[in-house]
C-alpha cells in the first residue's frame, strides 16, 4: 500500500512534464507578425499616357470616277501600285467617242463651208445694194443668213470640243501622286459617271492623317491653359501611334488641327494628327491607338502595389497607430504609368498605408511597417 503514493507522484510529474513540453512547442509555432512596407501617398507631378482609338487616312484619298460611260477596256495598274499624277489608270472603250468626234469634225467642216458660202452671198448682195440694184430687204436677208452660218460654225466648234473631251475622258488618269487602292471593276465591266462605287481610290500616303477624339472637357482644359486653340494645339506633345498588332510606330506624330464642332452624340472633339510615312507602313483605312502623354501637376500618387482591385473599385490598407491594417476604398484615374495611380478621393496624404503586398493583407491584421 505504501507504493501507491510514490506511483501517483511519478504519474503527476510525468503529466506536468508533458504539459510543459506541449506549451513550449506551441510557443515555437506561434506565427510572427508579418512585415510589410508602409509609407504615405506622395504629392508630385506625374506624366501619364492616355490612349485613344484612331483611324488612319491618307493625306489625300481621292475617289476616281469615270466622266463618261462605256465598257472598261483596259486596267493599266494593279492594287497597291505607286502612281504619279497624270499616269493612265484605266481605258474605257474609245470607239463610240472617236466616231462622235469624227462626226462633230465633219459637221464643223460643213458649217465652215456654209459660212464661206453665206459670206460670198452677202458680199455679192452688198455690191448690188450699193449699186441700188436690190432692196434693203434682200441685203438684210443675206446678212441674217451670214449670222446664222457663223452661229452654226460656233455650234459645230463646241460639238468638236465636247466630243474631243469625251474621247480624252476615256483615258482615266491619276489625279495625284499616291498608291492605288482596290480595283472593284475588271476588264469588260460597264462603267458610268453615275456609278455608286469608284473605279479606285488614289491615296497620297507619304504623310498620313490620324484622326482621334478627346472629351470636350479635356479639350477646354487644354485651351484654357493657352491663349487660344492654335496655341493649345502647338503646345501639345508629340504623339505615339500604336498599331493594331500592339507595336508602336517608329515615327512620332504631331496634332495639326481640331474640329470646330463638338460631336453631339459623344460630346467629344476630333483632332487630326499627321505622321510621316517614309517606309509606307501605314495604309489608309487602317486603325490603331494614339498614345498622348498628359502632365498632372501636384497630384496624390500611390504605388499600384498598394492597391487591391475589387471589380471597378480599388482598396488600400491604412495602418493605424497600433499597427493594425484597415481596408479603405479609394478612387483612382484609369490611366497609369504601370507603377503608380493618381488618387482622386479616399486619401488625403496623411495616412500610413501598406505600399507593397496589399493583396496579402487581411482586414484587422497587425503589420510591422518599414519604410
């Protein structure tokens, strides 16, 4: 019976030892307070790139229509070919127009002969009248016949000019230097001056016009910063053109003009920029994006790593004096330079916020800040 107290004491000592051992392990497994970079929003000047949808046009896009109708006899160019002003593009069947010219020239000769006859008749009547052989009525009749013959010659001359012009119009020439567009009509097609679609379009693509639109409020802000629209346009920075494949065009552009009318449906102002096209990489009818750098002065800026995006909203974590992180919804401009956001509301710059790894922070979590 004396052995039982000793056994009980031994068991108690073993239990206490086990409990102390478990407590030690728990202390070893306790997670340390996470360490995040903490700082404040910064006020500074920042330049952000704004992107606008753009359409590309040749400096001259001239639709080529025939001035006479007929069968398209010959295509003298191919699509995409460079042409010079006055170069032959198409030939329309010339036979009927050559025949019309021949007829007009024959009529001209007949009218000229009739005029010569009327002139002889008048001269003869004039002599007889001077000799008082014929009356004044006969002389006046001969004079009227002479005037009519002259009118016939003038009319015949005009018909010859018209017929010659019509014949020349059968040779359709390029109105300017440029590049030939699509050729919707082929040899043998019947064409006319009233056709809905042009024979082709000649585009002058040595320089290209790029059209894009900005909000009216933004345009007014630009104008107010200058004395007038012309100075505002002159003060705009160089533009970058982003092509449809996402690459940036190597040549920079410059805004040349602004439309004088605000689009009622979109509330925007259209701007026209000009880009050089030495390698002829740009084509009329293409699309792209204009990248316009904009300077924002004395704005509140935070790192993009300080934000967590929640659909269309952004959240930052404000760290209080006890080191506890609390979520705060902020508003930012959609434009970014890839590293920073401009804060428009939600912060005043006095708060300490988690600057990096905000996506790993939980609401109410204690953090150890370092700058």
